[in-house]
């Protein structure tokens, strides 16, 4: 009976941990989406510097989500956020916006 109780406790703890990891990854994806939307908005306004700041924040959250729970969509989102940051640093708001929009599509898929 003690072994059974111990197994139940361990399984319960593991499911709690798995749920926590899943929640953390989802939360990071949501944060990445919010910052990515800000990057797109500022990129469309021609603010490459602000686009860069939001794309960098989105990138950090996307990378954290990828660490917690890997997915092809998160990986693609990260690639495009890196492109958005690189373009923004060059002052290319239009190019950064295109990358941020691509990243947004993938991050929204990852959030499903």
C-alpha cells in the first residue's frame, strides 16, 4: 500500500511539473506575440529603433518558450525575429516589419 501511495504522489508531482512547464511555454509565446505586434506597429510607422527593441523582447520570450517546449513554429518564429532585429538595427523598418509579420504567423500557430 505504501508503494502504491508513493507512486501516486510521484505521478501527481510529475503531472504538476509538466503542467507548469506547459503553462510557462504558453505564457512566453503570448508575451512574444504581444511584443511582436508592437514591433510590427512601429515598423509600419518607420520606427526601426523601436521595432528593434520590441523584436528583441519578443525574441527573448520566444527563445524561453522554445527551451520549455520545442516546436517547429517557435523555431521559425525565432528565425524571423532574428531577421527583424537585424533589419531594425540596419534602420530597415520595412524589412524588419516583414520578418516580424512572418514571426507573428508562426508564433500564433505555436500558441494553438
